[in-house]
C-alpha cells in the first residue's frame, strides 16, 4: 500500500501539499522523463518551468551524484501508478479546510534573507 497524504505545509508561500510522485500520468509524475525528474530533484523546477515549493527539499539534493539522482528517478518510475489528486496549493492568507497543516515558523532574524545580498 502506498502512502497518501493530505498533510499541508504552511509558510510565507501559503499552504502546499506533497505531490503524487507515482508514475500516474494524470495526477502524478508519469509524464516526466527520467531526465526531467533528475532536473527537478536538483533544481526544484518542474518540466513546465514552475518552481517547486515546500515540502520538496530540493536544495538538499543539489549536490546529489548523477548515479544517485538517476537511481531515485528510476525508482520513482518503477512504482505502481496511483491515481491521487492532492489538494491545490493555497495562497498566503487562505485557510486550509481539510486535513492537518504543519505551520513552518518564519526564519529568525539571523537566518532571514537579507536585502543586501548578505554583504
């Protein structure tokens, strides 16, 4: 049995939900090539050019080796396809109406991005 989640992640970006990573062509990543999956893992960018948002921790995978990134992509393509449409993302200020939500606190002043480029 594959895990299905309606758990939302709330932060400055709004509320987002973990995507269906099975090879279902309608609700998952079944239309993505292995190269597109590898590109997404490393850049956080979907094939259509839009940016992935939390909970996808793509910055943690930027330095993944070619072999490991392709192994992850091959594994995802080997899973049974599961038709499961996750809830759409909500804009900042919108309230999730179902399921649980993890609220990510804003970064501390120490960790917050600086407008001066970190200089």
